[in-house]
C-alpha cells in the first residue's frame, strides 16, 4: 500500500512538472510571452497520479506486445483518461480546468486530437518513468 501511494504521488508530481513545462513553452510560442508562464491545477495531481497507476497496470498486461502497439494503447488510454476526468470535473465542479472550447480538433472541449504528437511523446516516457518509480520505491 505504501508503494502504491508513493507511485501515485510521484506520477502526480511528474504530471504537474510536464504540464507546467508544456504550458510554459506554449506561452512563449503562442502568446510570445517571454516570462514562459506555465500553469496547472491542483485537481491535476490526483488525475495524473491515478493515470500513472493505470498505465502501470496496462504495461503489465501488455509487456509482451511490440512497443508500437503498446504506445498506441497508451495513447488511447491517455485520451480516455483525459476525456473521462474532464467530464467528471465538469459534472462535479461545473467546469473543467482545461477547456479546449470548439477548436477544430477538440472533442466536447475535453480533448484535442491535434495534441496526439505531444501525448505520444509522453507515452514514450511512460515505461522509463515506471522503471524509475520501481527503482526508487520498489514494486
């Protein structure tokens, strides 16, 4: 149980770091904001933590499959997790911390299909992050 909690906390913190980095880079590129202000929400920590634990379970189930197939499944899981968590937050809080609105590739304002390359890059890092978590905290 302690290991599970440690992995949850680590994945939540890693998710925050990645999101702040991504939004900071986007603020430089899209808004020409040289302060590179990145942002996130407190709600994202448990979302990233649970998603990380789910990815661990997926890896255990898919470990014998080719990497390309695992990455495809991870990408689908990321989109399902993003859509589901956004939907639940809208229902519980009245809004979602991210709102993609009616942009061309947005689905109900909860996911953006044009973010697939960024999510795929993140998916490539899932297995090394899990190995790192096991090295630090054990299985």
